């Protein structure tokens, strides 16, 4: 006969990071631009969209994380940071919070082009 579960047994819960926590981490890390790695894909998108590295840094330093981050296969946290830039356009930077305490900007996109090629 099966025994009932032990109420004192350790329960494993999946850790979730709240958007507010991710936002605080991204802003703190991005305060030192030397800790921000802009990937090749992001650089190409920045050129296509005429978004400068200074704007990406500012977006990471002062932008908002609106959706819950999720863990990558490497157990690092991925989120999108958004902010209004040029002429009231909203941009987003898909960002990975690396285990090394750095940020990796994976891509940069215009948020106001829903359904279009961003």
C-alpha cells in the first residue's frame, strides 16, 4: 500500500522572476555600459532601424520590463525592455541577463510595428 506524502518533505518550486526584479537588474547592470554586450544580430537590426548604441544603452538604463522574464536553456533570464525613443516611437531590446553579471542585447525592434516586419 502506498504511503501518504510526507508533509515535511522538501517541495521543489520553479523559481520565477518578476518583471520588476528583471527591470531593476537590467537597469543596475546597464549603468555600466561596459557590462552590455550588443550581439551581431542586434547590431544589424540597429543599423536597419537607425537606432544608435547610445539609445540602446539609455533604453536598458531607463526602460521597462512589462512581461514576465523566462529562463533560457542555459538558466539565464531573458526579457524584453521597452521605452519610447525618437518622436514617440517605442523600441524594444530583447535582453539576456547573463550569469556573469553582464547583459546580452540579442535584438532590437520597433514595438509600434505590430504584425509588420520590425
